[in-house]
C-alpha cells in the first residue's frame, strides 16, 4: 500500500493549491512518483494536479461517494505512486451539515484513510495568533492528526520569526515557510482558477513552483510524515460508479466543455465504454458512430458567440438527437436550450433541443450538494435511481420552457428542492453535475 498525506488549511484561499503543486513538482524533480487527488467536487484543481504529477488525478468526496468508491479511487491512486497527496477543500473541517464521515469535509478523508494532515497557515494578517489556530486544529478532533504546518505569505524575516517561535510552543513541526510572492499566485475567474489548459506558460510555472518548494519546504520531513492509507473495503466492484451512457460516448472536450470528473470517464472505460472526444468550439459535430452524446459543464458563457456561430456543431447535435440520447450538465445544459444571455446582456442562439433560456447577465450563485431521484430512464440511469452530485454555477434560467423535468432534487440535509432539469425525447439536461450513483 502506498503512503499518503493531506494538504489542508483553516480556510479557503490559504494557498493550498499552490503549495500542493509546488510540493508535487519538487518531488517529481527528485524522481519521486507522485499521484494526487482533490477533496470535494472540483474540476479545475485536478487538471493542475495531473499536469504537475504527470499522472491521472481523482476527486474524493465523502458526501457524494459511498465508502467502496472512495476506497477504490484512493487505493488505485496510492498504489500507482511512491507518495499520494490529497489537496483539501475549504477549511479542514468545513463540509455539509451531515453525519460525521459523510460531510464532504477534508477531515472526513483524514480520519477515514488515517492520513496525516499538513496544515497550511496563511499568516499574512497575523503573527503569534497563528499558534492559537494551529493548537486548536491539532486538538479539535482526535481522529485527525496534524503532522506539521507550512507558514504561507510571511512578510519579512521578523514576521517569520514571530510566527515560528509561537508555533514552536505548540509542539508542531514547521515543514516550510513561504514568503509573499505574487509570481506564485494562480490566475482566477468565476468558479475557481483559470483552467490548466489555458495557463499561458504552465511548464514555466511548474518549474518555478518546484524551485520555490526546494528552497522553502523541508521535503524530507514532509515525505517522512506520510503514512500508509487505511482501506476499509478491499473488494470494491463497481459500487457507486456511474454507468456509461452508451457503448461509444461522444464527449465534448474543449475550453468551453471541460468539467468532467476523471473517475466518471475512467468508470465508463472500465465498463467497456469508448470515449470519442469532439470540440463544439471547433465547430465539430458529435461523431456519427457514437451511441450517445455528453455535453459537460465548463465555460460556454465565455464562448457564447463562437458557439452560436458553430452551425456544423448545432446541426450535427440536432441530427444526433433524432436517434440517440444527448445529455448536458450545467454549461452543457445551457447550450441545449433555446438561447443564452452573456454577461453583457447579449443573447446568443443555442441548439434549441430543450425549451429553456439561460442567462449569465445577473450573476447569482447556486451552490451545494444535490441528491437527484431520476424521473425517467436516461443517461444517468433508470427511472427512480438516485444520483449524488453537486451544483455550482452563476447562471440562471430566465425562461424554464415546458419540457418534462429531469429529476427530483434534495440538498445535503435531505430538504426537498423540487423538480429540476429538462427532458424532451432523447435529450436531457440539468444544472447539477453527477458524481456517483446509489445510496451513498
């Protein structure tokens, strides 16, 4: 069994992603084989993980995934590398208001896999108070072991000394100190970081991060802190994996359609499915020999005019839908509608396969876990099946249309949210992203 550790923080925007990438890049430079995962329902960070580690990255979600699926994904990732690094989500203990171990919190993964946590402390606006935070996190949950801390965004040598001396009194080792450095920051947009594929010079960034980690982190101590994973379900089968929507899946893949979970696609392949990528932005139609078409989420609102002009794509997907299923998630759902309003209020015609109209002009955050009970047979499974997923978008429907609803939704606490999504003939769509199937 491979060894692993978790990079977490007391809150979001503490520098977890940058430090995770720096650590992985430095270890790769040493010749260490590293695999990485992201806690929670995130699409963008795993793409950076994969680029830096030069291996597949996965998501691990204790709310959406049953134990067997969690264990299967983590074991496969850990067994394929010398070190398995999991990047946390939000604050270490932050998650849904659900049962312990099923909150979607990073702490759930630390306790479940019995992995040590390296706590990233953003000390930009504090000094000795950082020690109180470190002490509190170390004592908060006996099942979550804090192995040490990394101090991020120190302002000066005196600032570093004040924080380090105070942390020393807590008894936690300091695994590294990183100064404030705008050159190490990653560009952001709505929904998170700018995607790895869009980064102007990702190779140079990776080299810069590796050099920073070599200079600022105690790599030997961090590696020594890693421990073997505890796996609870040695035989996993296909529990929780989403079935492929067809034998040959036409999968939209470009800068407008990139939000697809790696474990979902790998599950399709493992079940015998063949993935046939195509690019709507390049005005490509779904391959004719595909059995189904899947339009994932992404940033179609940033490319609305190009998509509206992609006549070959629109004609092709309409023709495809006459005989085979087409499903859209979030951004893909928006493109299946009548039209899309961009952030400037301009309206762009979409494929018209469903009756709704979406808008990004007045941004409103829709965020949270979703349990979806399917109302008809479709791409995600048979009528009545439960699918667990996540909703995260700023777009809204300004006209719902008169299509039949796709699923009955409830939130992470079991509150019924009502019917959502659309289906018409062989076409379906929804704003929520599917993560796993079954009663998690």
